[in-house]
C-alpha cells in the first residue's frame, strides 16, 4: 500500500542565517502505522509534526499526506461538524461540559476537547505533540489508551514525545531526530 505520509528532502529554515530546524528529511509512514518521533528539545521533531499537519510549510522539499500536498486542507459542513462534535464529546465523556469556558475545564478535560476537535473530520491521520505531557498519570493513561484504540481502529498515529516509555507503549516504530536529521528509524516493539 502507498504511504499515507511522504516527506521528500524536506528542509525548514526559520532564519536564513541559522541552522535549519529540519534538514533534508525523507521518510514514509504507512496507513495505520503508529510512529513515535523522539529527540531532545530543539531537535526538529515538533517542526516535523507541524509540517505534516500543514501548520508550517517547508522551505524546500515536499510533504504529501494521503496523496495531497499539505497546502490543501479539507473541511465539512457546519451541521455535519456539530453532529460529529456531539458524538465525540459523548465518547470522550465531556458532553456535560459542552458549554463551559475552557478555563473552567481540568487539564484532562481540555486534552479531551483537543482530541475531539482533532477527530471531528474523521481523519485518517492523528498527530499528537506530547499528548500526555501536562496531565497526571491516570489521565495520561486514559488519553494514551484512547490513542491506542484509535490506532487499532485504523487511524495512523504520529506521536511526538520525550518519554521513551510512552513511545514503547503506544508506537510500533520510533524515529529519533537529532539536529534536524533522522538519526534512527526502527521498529519499537510496542507493548499492546
């Protein structure tokens, strides 16, 4: 099967005088794969994720997701989006808080809202940047279990994390990023 995500010689420079945040990266991620992207702070892992998400454009190279260049983002109609949002809020057990202000929600509830927002269009791809970083361990495990369930149901997961235990638990492949380059790319032997 063709790659769901394909990066070809992708470079991202934020400042022409500084070293690139991502430098000549090429990689492919298959549909349904669960991939952890790890590396030290400043290694380029979040920049890589942002380019896959279409939040940031590469300085050079191409990023293709589901056969489309990332500069074309899709949407759904308002009624369909509301119905899907109600479904997700119920599934994530936050439906009672649908009219609450974000400041009145706990960290775990805010994280669930972010996940619901990400899933409203039923994407084939779920991108998560430190999804459990600001949560207590019980809520973090709940979010992790949800990510695993979504991956098992066929969604591709790309997870940026500093936590090797999280990568081993929720990903079947780990990509190590160092100084904007892929330093290692290997099966992680995830515990499922």
